[in-house]
C-alpha cells in the first residue's frame, strides 16, 4: 500500500483540536495542492475564505448549530463556489454572461474537488479536518457576516487543526454496494450487500457511545422531511440561475 492510499484510508473527521496554531506554510501548501484538483475547462470556480476574527468565529458557532469546534479549531475556512470572477471578466470584455444551472453545478463540483485535495494534503501533514455542512443552516446570516458579493456561493465550512483525539474510522459501504459493472444492477444486488454493513455500522455507533442504529434505518429516517428548504432561493439571490 503506497503512502497516498494509506493517508486516504486513515481519514477521520476530527472534532477536538489542541490550541496549537496551524502553520501558515502548511495552509498555503495545502491550498496549492487543492488547486491541482481537476477543474472543468480550467474555470477554477471556487474560492476559500479564512475566518480569523474570534467574534466572527463565535458567531459562526451559532450559525452552524452550536458546533464549538468552529471556534476552537486552529483554523476555519468557508469553501465557496465562485463565478464572480467569470462575471467580472466577461463584463470587462464587453461579453454577456449567460450561465445557467450548469455553471452552478460546475462551481459546486470544482469547489468540492479543490477542498478534498486540500484536506488530503493537510492530513498528510498530520493535521485533522472536519467539513461543516451546518454552514448551510443560515446562509443569509453567513452571507451578511462575510460580506459576500453576488456570484460567490458559500457551500460548506472546514475546520483544520492539530488533532486532540483519535476517533475510530466511520465504516463505509462495502465496495460491492457502490462499484457496479456496465450499468446499475437490480436493487436486490446492492441491498444484499447492506445487511452485514448494518451490523458493522451499529457496532461502530455503540463503540463511540451513540445510540446504536442500523445504517439503513438512519437513512430511512433522514429524508422524511426536506432539509434547508430555502437554499435555492438564497443561491438565486446571489445570482445563480438554477434553471
């Protein structure tokens, strides 16, 4: 097993950090590594906002649903899709900017690929990371706090720091439940692969002191109501055309 695969397989979401700062050279190196991720037609439709102000970090704890690690991690970032630079460049050149849903998807995909490359780089340096999807709980408030212009779409937060814990890895679906040959198989094929995974996942939750629950039951309960129903309206207010 080569070191890259070992780093990937060693991933854990770290939620407790020491007070040690994250070296600036580590951050810049990780950002450079992130930028080497694939990007559609080289549009590079993302940006990374580092939040340093302690008051802003405390406010973001509130906006992300009380996640204290947002304030306590050595560094906190907001990962954004960014089409503003494309709009400004087009305007400067006297060209129309007529992107629609495809442009928003490209920005979201580009930003996710950039962030994951960056996180793998940080983990290879011995740092811990945790993505913060709770940033989308109250995006209009996040927008106001960060003074975001049109064309910049905050997607998720990112905690980075020196780990103060070594959590067990959260088990993933078996390969046979995600790797298919030639097309999508009959449902019973991948459903059969989930029975042992349910047992493994339940044991993982029990070991970490959480209420044990099979993975499939958790999934069945997760989507009974839509989450964050105002996202489309928010992103449209920032200039995204989702049609």
